[in-house]
C-alpha cells in the first residue's frame, strides 16, 4: 500500500490486520506518516506543536512500556503498552497510552497497532474523546535493527 493511499483505505485496512505476534517489542521502531498528501504534510507540524519536535518513532522498553524518540536524540512521554479492545473496531490490538498525568493533548491520545509484518506495524492514532473515538490517523512503525 503506497503512502499516498487515501485515509479511508488505511482505515479500512486496519481491521483486516492481526494483533502483533512479536515475542518482544523492545527496541527502536521508526515512524513514517502515511495517507493522503495533506495528512503526511501536516502531521509533523501538528506533532511538533503538541510537544514532540522532530518525532522519529517509539522505543519500546519492554512489552509494557515505550517512549517517544525525537530527532535530537531526546526521549519524551513515557507510554504504557497493553493489549486492549480497539476503539476503532473492538478487536484486540496493541495500544500505547500516556495516562491522565500526561500533558494536553497526549492524555487523550492512544496509538493502536496491528501487524503488517513482524517488523512493520500499521498504527492508528485515536483521540479518546467523545465524537472522535471512531477516527484513526495512520502511520507506520518499522523496527530498526
């Protein structure tokens, strides 16, 4: 699936994918924005404004915690990792959440992941607020060796 694929195509693909089966998630997973041009062009700026300038991806510390990695090498905003029902389709999914103590808007953000391959996951950022829980904003995480 090409990066320029429509938003609806990425949203339709997510429910067809399975829960990640990797025994260990530990390590760095590089992020890339996917979807229509308007989304891939604006997502980096939106994330910068929300406090993660130069966001590069996530480093999974274990199968229960992760942290965001920035281009500067800094790491910010510890996340809890768990298998939970997806807000998008109700099926089991790997979820990263920030918790109620995280700064705005992160306390309302959750990233849901399904496996495209053992080293590449489709992520959907979901805002856990009324009226927005059924929308997902796609990105891909790819494990770096």
